[in-house]
């Protein structure tokens, strides 16, 4: 998920995702705190799916550690991925975020 303008198509979204992932999540130069909208989005996600719950769907909690600047990369367990990703996409719409599935290389609406 990221905060920004919606790309025209899946290819443009893939390029935008790769650029932001490299710039904000892979870079070890400077840590960038999550934007307010991303932080609010993550808080809403973990309200629905707590990180400390025995059945937590998160593969690498805390979820906020996978957020930087305008992007968050959600790592979830395979067994819950369909359920959680549906909710995550729906919530992204509420927060006016771009939802891109890097595994499927597709924008989600």
C-alpha cells in the first residue's frame, strides 16, 4: 500500500512499487517515519487483526516496522493471506491509498 497518485495500469504500478520499495524499505541511508495516513492505516489493520494475538496473520510483526514514508509492505501468513488481503484492500480504499499486489503484479481496487 502506498499514499500517492493511482498509476494508470499494472505495469506503471509495478514500477512505482519497485521504486518506492527500494527507496523507502530497502535503503539503509536514512530511516523515514511512516506518513500519517500510512500510520493510521496500519493502526486500523492491527485493530482488526492484532499483532499479539495467537492467531495473528502477520508474518513479521510489528507491522509498522514494514512502513516507511508513504509505503507499507504487508507480510502475512499464507494461510490467512486471502482473508486479510481482502480486508487490507478494502481498508486501503477507505484511507485513499494505492493497493498493489506485488505477487500478482496487479493493482487492486
